[in-house]
C-alpha cells in the first residue's frame, strides 16, 4: 500500500507544473480578483506558485497524521489567505477556485490510476480519499480562517479610527480643548465618545474641555447619563467641563426627562465660552 501511495505522490509532484497550467486554463476575467486572467503578470506568477505549492502540500498528506496535515497546511494558508484578503478577491471567488482545485486534483489521481502499472484497486482509491479529501477540506477551512482574520482586524482598525474621528478633541490652547459633537448620539456612540475623549484629554494634558452640543438635536436619558459620566470622569483626572450650544428642543427634552444640568457650567454658544475663556487668559 505504501508503494502505491508513494507512486501517486511522485506522480503528483512530477505533474505539479502541468496541474497548475490545467487549473489556470479554467480561469476567467474577474475584475479585481487575483485569479482573474487579466491580473498583473506578477500576481499571476505568484498565484501559480501558490497553487503548485498546494499540490505538493496536499500530496504529502498521504503519509501524514491528521495533526501533521493541519500544521503543514495552516502554515501555508495563513500567508495565502492573507494575500487574497489584501486584494479585492471575494470569498465567492476563493470558494469557487478551491472547488476547482479539488476537481483537478482528483482528475490527476484518476489519470494516475489509469496509467499506473501497479494494480490500483477500489480499496486504494478509498484509502487515498480518506487522506486527500480531509486535507482539501482543511485547505479551504484554514484559508478562510486566515482570510477572515485579516478582514476582521482591518474592520476593527477602521472602527477605532471612525470612533476617534467621530469624537475629535481639538486643542484651542495648551490647556483648553474643544469637543464638537454632531448628529444623533445613541448609547454605543456615547460610550465611544467617553473612551476617546478621556484618552485624548489626558494625552493633550488639557485642563478645560468644552463640549459643544450645537449639532445635537436629540438626547435621551441613557445618553444624558453617559454625558454626566464623562463629566465626572474628566473631573477625576483634573479636567473641567463646560457645556455649550445646547439647543432649546434638547433643553426642553432634558427638563421633561428630569435631567439636571444645574451642577454643570453651561453657555448658550461656543462663541460665548471662548470669549470668556480668552478674557481669563489675559
């Protein structure tokens, strides 16, 4: 049995280049895909190299334990999955090409069985299937895991950037900062503002922060609580907070909800705040 498996392995390795060409011949034009026939030449060559490596890696699984197979494959798919995620290649394209890879792979196993001088039996084919198909399944599984890890890390980084941009503390002087808040504030955004503002206030070493609400039209109880939480937290790190630009409709809503701003310094407009602070600086 080992002799036949070794012969199949040698056949697959010897035909790696032809296998890759066969696989490539099924590709079509797919805009933005690394697999597309109109992809840049250096991308095409890289894809061919990766496919050839897959052929060899899967062939080795004929002699490996499951643990060895997974370790061998995952070390390779970690890189290739990352490469595809960095491009515009969709998961649909990945899945289709992995399916194509499987079909071509088994075509070569069939060719070997037909051409070999060895007595290849149905039992041999079934034993090879028990090795090759789990390996091919794991190629797809680990590839997608690597692909998604890159995407999720990218989304997380973008989410953090959006949070920072949605709550930018602007330094007016070395000690005074301004946080202009624009648009609707839900609980999630309020939490983000709390985290970002506290971090930026400490980073810029400001002693007074103006929270300008002239661009906010709705405030509910949960959001108000977060605002007070922010004010209290800033106070703990030595930052005084001034609220400005609270719109009449927001003020009315606050009163109806029983929200008390009496303990917080407020100003009708940002202009008033800056003028008063400027006088204090003189």
